[in-house]
């Protein structure tokens, strides 16, 4: 490898977890990479297919445990690119949906490193579909909001007809559910939690804003998980629904 040549950085969205759901462009860049800086929630099975000369750097974060801080991740991207390497930053979902991809792109460009951004299928939309839940549906929900657990939940617009998708929301679920139930949605608003979407531990828990915290505690729900709040949950696979059939909507 010619270390005198200027390298590059590609921020690759790996999709919601299954290795088949990465884009063709993302797979091409991953195959050609000299260095892969990988997140915990990316499609890690793809790393097993890399050549023996590809260096893999694990910077995965877990709730309340970030062994490699974001500032160091930024520096790693620039350091390896300046050494003439083709760097892939492999992320779960989409790099620009709560993935801090914008920060990494800004840091690299400020250092004079060319950056390519490869979109990925965000878990906010893909993971609910595992349970048959669309985030929008004619006559049920015309819009949706995607939030992280750190967002001001009390400012979310609409009622049960406006879908709310929560990422990284398991630890604060009780407080979040109480806040949403106190608004227009009410305690009877349906909620679904999909754990480990497309992974070996995939599981769906369905309840209401009034019950979901207790339901999740009883089942030992853990992250990673995607939480969906709104009437669209009534469209889930009927075998998953504890909501009385008389309350289901047919559109």
C-alpha cells in the first residue's frame, strides 16, 4: 500500500442489523477497505468476510459505557486516512440518524480528508416492520417522529394518530410512557417494543402506555430495542396483539 497517497473515509450505514440489508455500495466499500472502524450495532457478521489484511477497530458503545470516546473515533478516521488508507466507518442503521455521522464528516472535511456518506436502512423504520407495524398508514397515521431517549418527550406533537419511534429508550421507558400518557395519547395508546431487531434475540412486546413499563420489566426487555407508540401498533401481526379485537382498526 502506498502510504504517501491521500486516503479517504466512507461513512457506511450498515442497515438494521442483518448482513443482507446493507446497500450494494456499502458492501463494495467494505470489501475494498484497508481499515474498518466498527460500531456495536452494525452488521458485524460482515466483518468475518473481510480479507486478512483488513484492520478492524472495534469502537462499539453500550449504554453508559463508551470505551472509545467520540473525539478519539474522529481522530482515528483522520489518522488512518492521512496514512493513505481507505477507511470505512461501519455504523448501524443510517449514519445521519442518531449515528453522529454528521460530526464525523465535519471533522474529516476540516482535516482535508474526502468523505463519502453511504445511506443505510434506519432501524427506526425497518425494525417495527418485523412485527408488521408500518410507521405510517392511510387513515391511521399520516406522519411520524423519530426521537432518541435524550429528547424532550413532552414536546412531541400530535396524539395516537402521530407515530412516535423511540431509539435508545429502554432505560427511561417508565418516565417516557408516563409523559406521553399524560398528553393527548392517553394511557390506552398502543406501544410496541422490538428487541434486537434482525438479531438472534429478536422479540416483540406489545402493550399500552399505561402498561408497557410493567410489561417490559416483567419480560426483562433490554437494549438494543426500538419502541413504537401510536395507533399503527394495532396493525401489528394479530398473533402479537393483546389489545381487544374490538379496538382494532381496519383500513
